[in-house]
């Protein structure tokens, strides 16, 4: 399978790539800003069944022009088709509503919403060339209507809610193609991003545990789901 994972330099994205590399027959492109972490990922995966077919690409996905000018041609040169796209990259600022700065708001909108939109738009023709291609958008429980909300996460939750709606719209627009679109709204996972936003908080799941679920869903979920926003959380509601 030909696979792209964004936000692959740490946390859940790092573990997603490792899980795919641990299975033979996969060609993986791992995208992130941090080249040092990407090189560490490459080293970790080197001896795994698909480790030799892991391509790391340093890219600032918030640079919309860069996605078109550098990244998409590179991906087209690597893959004849695309089977799985996992939009995992995310940006979180934990601040009271009145204190959120314009640049922080813009960055959350760019990374959490505009980047998945632009990347899907840029790669949709490559996805059409797959057999049963699957796009997974990684959202948050904060973006689910009726879920528990937390002070300080208004902007983050807003962008993640938008990502879910985008998923539903694309599933309808491409319903007559081979592409399925689903959105996984994750609960708390013990990642670096969570620790930075909520110092001292201990989440019930590790990045590896969540990544294993996401990988299984990416491979099999489109058999049963399309256009769905699915909560993946141990908490209620």
C-alpha cells in the first residue's frame, strides 16, 4: 500500500509510521517540520519489513505555496497511486478565549483545517488511482457536538469541528469514486503536544496504543464507514 502520514515526527504520527513500517508491502511517506526527528524515525524503522520503503520529507505544511510547488510533485514522482492519506498534523494552544492572539488563531486554522483541505485537494487525483483509497482526518473530541468542552480550547475545538464537517462534505462529493473519507475524533493521548498544553496531566492511552487503532482503521475502516466522525475515547460523553 502507498501511504502518506503528516505530523510524523513525534507522538501519534511517529507511532503510526512505525506501525505501517512493521508490516510488509507498504511504501510510506512521512511528513513533518522537524528533520532530526524524521531521521530518528527513519533509523528506528530501518530494519522493519517496510522500513526500506520509508521516505521522510521535511516540509512546513503551513506554507500553502510549498505544498503545491515542492511536496505534491515529489509525491507524484514516488507513487503511481495513493491508498491511504492520514492527516494527523495538529497545532494546539491552550489559552482563555480573550487571550488568544491573532497569529495563534491563524496557525491553528492553517494547520488543523487548511492543511488537510489543501493536501486532499492536491492529492485527490492520485487517490482516485488507488483501489479503495481511504482518507483519515485526525480530529479531537473537542470538535464533537455534545462532548465535554474545556476552557482554553475554543479555537482548537473550532478548527477540529470544521475538519469533521469537511470530512462529511468530501464523502458526499466523492461518493461515486473509489475514495472513502472518515474522521477520527480522538480523546486524550499522552503525547508531547498534550503535555505542552496540559503540564502534569496523565492521559489513559499511549501514542502507540492509539496509533495501532488508527492504522487498523485506515486499512479496514472504509469497508464499513464513509463520511463518518467517529469518537475514539475512553471518556464519556
